[in-house]
C-alpha cells in the first residue's frame, strides 16, 4: 500500500526516523531546525493539518510528523507511517509531572501504562506492558543530559482524558511511582512492539517537557513552582522550554539515524 488514507504520502516520502509532535505548529518549528531550515525540507503531508516534513540533520535523513492529541489520531498516523516504511519513532511532547518534578524538566519514558482504550484494543482485552525501546531511551536521555536539561527516566501513564474525573484525579498515578501523565505514548509503544513481534526492527521512545506540575494535596512538595494544586508554565516560558527539549530530540534522532 503506497498512498495512505490520512497521510497523503508514498513510500520514500518519509525518512526511517520520524519525530512525532502533537502540535502542527511545533512540527513546523522542528522542521525549521533541519539542515537548511524550512527551505531545505520537503512538506510531505498537509492533509487534515497533520503537517509532515522530511529533511536531514547533519546529513542524516529525518522526518517530523504531526499526530494531534490522543491515542486515536496517534495510532492512525503511526499505522500509516509503518505502512510507509518508517522504523524509528520518537514522540516529542509535553506532560503533567508528579512528585519532585518541576516545570521545564524533561521526562524520557521507559514505559507508559495504558489508562486508555488503546491498551485493551491492541492487547486483545489482556494485560499490556507498553514499553519503549532501550536504544531510543538511552539516546534521548544522553542527548537531554548533555544539553544540561534536568532529566528523569522512568514510567509514565497515557490517559484518554486530560481532565480526569476520578475522585483522586490523575495524582493517583504519581502516588504509584509514575513520573508523569500524557495522552499518546502507550499507543506508540504498543504499535512498535506489535511490529517487533512480527519480526520487524521497529523501535520507539518518548521525550517530554513537563508543562504542568500536579501536586499531591496529601504530600505537597515546596520545591514546585506556584501555589496551585495544578501549576502550568506561562506560554512563552513553556515554548522556550519545549524548544530546549526539541533540541535534545533532534540530537537523538540524528544519532539513531546513524545506528
């Protein structure tokens, strides 16, 4: 299958390594940091606002493709990228951090618990363990730490809801030792694992900027910014911190493209 239903692209349009931001504006900002800037990239998809670009980093072919928010669109995009021959996936996004994490910190996910319907669907109604590829985890953690970013490596949770209606809210995951919550990674990891189960060398990882800190009202951490139970960085500061994380993701993508 060549041209896809949602990504109007064909085999060869995407590099083997693809960065996956949710935000189309962020995808464009990332592509602008490829060799030669936007003029040096090729827009390979604009259908449904899911911007995709292909270019190079240090001469290594790399692509970036918008996923939008949540596991449904992320799954569609990744399924079609797999059809188009992509083998390395790096989700680049934001998250709400728990425990001692601060806004602007970086989280590299080792695994993503699926508080999402995608776990049941892809897992055939059985338990799942959505896990990142160790090569991608190590590349992302090294690039982030080399850039001087405060970096945490560990498990996260992928949820279908941003405003969690559970009586304890999303903080219940923090109490269980998870680092952060977001809405896409479990789908990325499960689909990569499925392909590896078929014998394909597909790998995936996630790097996130902590855009929000979520306090446990029973165990407040005075090192966190702000006094609210849920504190979010102002937008200009958030963009600046995301751009730092993007820099680490680009460094890792280049390294993984060489391996």
